[in-house]
C-alpha cells in the first residue's frame, strides 16, 4: 500500500527538528541536500522511528525512516497493515516551500538562534555554586523554564511551515 498525502506531510514534519529544518532550508542545491541527509541518517543510526501521537491519523502506529540515495523511505506500520513510500529531498523541499514565507522563515531563524544561544549558557553541574540545591534553585530551574519556553517557540515555528496531517489554524 502506498502513502497518502497526509503521510508525506507527517513524514517531513517528523523528520525535522527546528534546527534541522533551518539547516535544510539554507542548503544551496540538491547535491548539498543529499550529503546533508546522509549525514543526518548517519548520526541517527541509519534508521530511526517514532510512534504517532494521539490525535494524529493512525495514532500509535510505528513510523520508520530509512535512507535512500535521493532522500528517505517512510513506512507506517499499523494494526491493519503497513504502507511505505519514498520521498526525495526535492519533494520534501517542495512540500516545505508550499508554506514557507519570509515571516515564517524569520520566526524559525530567530527561535533556533535563541535556543542555541540559551543552550550554550548551560552549566552542567553545581560549580561555582556552593551546593547542588543552590545550583538547582538559582540556575537549573530558571534555565529549564526558559529552555522549555524557547523550545515551544521553535516548535511553533516548525509547525507553521510543516503542519501535521490534521491541520490547525496557522499562528502566523
């Protein structure tokens, strides 16, 4: 069984984090996209999967991405059977281009930059704080709250460009 239109949108959305989407959009040509995609799959172990969330089509279904020379193969394994199809990086770029606007690109760029700058300021342990409790209260908890808010902004920017199969009204 082949993939439907909603499956391809979910395949693209599930593949990207906000930072990866920004990298992908900024690539100059198809050769760079192919090399980039091979590198992402290499980092992820040449195959990765996730389950569809409640509220999505086929909730609980296992989705799997595997590399192909020009993109990836996306499969959806449900209780009623499985379906799969290939997506080229050019097709993924075209899907992204349908909703990519300068405002959405700017929001994604700003959100990713803020997340990366915030993560660069993380202190992995209580030094220079006197105790771990002081570190947690004075640094980690406020840092975590801010990190969550920034991640939410970045996810919103990604979803404005790559919405799910069950589309919600665009924020911008």
